[in-house]
């Protein structure tokens, strides 16, 4: 019976430690996002579309000439 009580206390301790770890990671990410400069926000907002002309994925798309 006492072994089971010790396990329950250690399980609660690990649960609290995991919650504190996760909360601190999310808090740090949130803090960095809040403090981000406007230029960085604009840069990250357009990251997938960094260039206006999309780059060809296959070699045959760039060398293909219509007959």
C-alpha cells in the first residue's frame, strides 16, 4: 500500500514538472513573438513567397520548348 502512495506522489511531481516545462517553453515563444520588431514580422509574414516568380521544381520544366 505504501509503495503505491509513493508512486502516486512521484507521478504528480512528474506531471507538475512537465506542465511547468511546457508552460515555460510556450511562454518564452510568446514573449519573443510579442517583442518581435515590425521588420521581422513583415519578413516572416511573406516567408513562403520570398520571390515573386516561383522556382521550377523539375529540370524538364525549364528546358522544355514547345515543338
